[in-house]
C-alpha cells in the first residue's frame, strides 16, 4: 500500500479525534471484522500464525501491535513481511515473540499479573534498549521531591473545576440549543502538507469528517451507535474502546456530560501549555484507562485532553491540544486542535463554521465493508 494512504488512516482517525488502531488495521492481512451475533473471535481464529497473543480478543491484536510500534519507534514492516504478515521470515518478529513471553512472565511472577513491565519500560521509543544511563544536559529533581512539592500545593476540587469548564464553554442551556454543526477547514499533516476537511455533526452525538486526499476521500464517523473509518477500498469498524473515544468527541454537550463519564476524579497542578497555567483533572474508573483533562487556570477552558486505549501489552495514548476558542451561538468552540500520538501529529484548523443548519442523516450511515480479496476468499 502507498505510504501516504497508510498514514491517512492515522490522520482520518484524528479528524474526529477518535483514539485508534486504524494505521495498523489498514495494513493487516485480514478483512475488517463486522459485528456478529456469535461469540467474539480470538486473535488466533481471525489472524494467521498468531502464537503469543492467540487467546486475546481479535479486536485487541491490532492495538497490541500499535503499542509495540510506539514503544520501539518502528513501523509494521520492521517485524512483518509486507502483504504477508503471517510469515516468520524476519528475525525481529521471532525476537518480539520471545520478548512478549518474557514480559508476561515477569509480570506474572513478580507483579501478580499486573502490567507493571511493558515493551516501553525498556525500549522507550528505540528499537534497541539503552543499557547505560544517559547523562542529561539539565539536572533533574528527584521524583520523590517533585511529588512532595505537588502534594503540598493546594488544588481546587475536580468538581468545581469541571463546573468552571462548563460555565466557560457557555453553560448547559446554551449547549443544548446547538442541534447541528457544519465546519470546513484544513488538515496539516505529513510534515507540511495541507488537505481540505469537512465536518458534519448532529446532536447529541453524531459526527462525520471527510478529508479530501489526492487518492480519494478519507472518512471518520460516529453515528451514535457505531464508529467507522474508511479510505478507498478499505473500511474499519471501530471496536468498543475506539467508539468510546469517538462518542466523547462527537458529544455536543461534552463539558456538561464529562463529569458523569467517570466515578472518581482527582486534581493536580498541570503543566504549562502554550504559556497557560493549567489544572490537571483526572477521571478514573476501575479496570479502565484514565482520562486526563488540562484546564486553563484563568479561562477554565479545556486546553489538552489525553486518553488511552488499552491493549494486551499496554496503553496507547492520544493527546489532543485545543486552541483558537471562539464564541458561536452562545458557546465557546475550539477552531483549532492538534492530535498527537507516538509517531504522528497533525492539526485541524476550522475556517468556516455554521450551527443549527440542516444536515442530511444519510451522512451517518456506515458504508458496507469491501468484498474480501480473492486470496482471502479462497481460505
């Protein structure tokens, strides 16, 4: 597949700012898995020659592979043969299996099967782990000292900060009065390439983004029930975790609804973002990845959101930075957001925006999956 088309999966996923596995999903040798009434397939049932993660759900295998690429700073073809992912011709693939088995054993024998050690623990973005400590140009304060300073700093309650965020965004009543949104703008990605993007949304939680590329349209959508991504000839149906992120981004009343998403919230001083002091408000739910919200200490608006997709090997992070807030029909909306994941980053700038206009429901109908290639049908 053309390298530009492969990367468009990552960009199209971020246009709706859904968390994703699309980059790797586009390169997998299997056709997209549609929802079925039967029991979910395991990785070994859906993919060829899976040996270590064979018993995990099939829709968790691609996030696991994405975690490996992020941890090692490599692409799929570092371990896999292009168009023949099942082959074991490359040594790094054999080594990766041994490393996964080692990691699982360490966590089993030392951490009660809790995922304390991951690929990133040793690799930290490099294909070969660094075994000698690096001398930093800047002296760092010990983590214990940093933690003591943080604990000694008084912080507002998470509830009050989320209330301030809702007020800064316009308030619950103003948010409810917005029934639709149509935006046109530009995506900047792949260095400094620019592509037009159209975004259509309807309350309470429907949204579709269309990125216009040289090779065709890249679509990312969520219709209130299911999310999907598509480029010419390929369709990826979102799994439950991806859909959760897509629903969050499509929620017209997110500032009003976010407090109910997690039962536990805590507050810490956040890092400075573009010169703005922030509060970090973190949502937690047992057994699920956390949500991190960085709220401007002065305006109360959301400047950064970090969320994670869990995988059998570790968390895959997505960071979204919001800027250029403008008032529109009584609510504050970011006209620019930057989506960053390990290995890629891109920015969407809205140039035209209309609200409470007609949006055709046909835009939110998922496309049928493409037919399997002849070689796949033969199996």
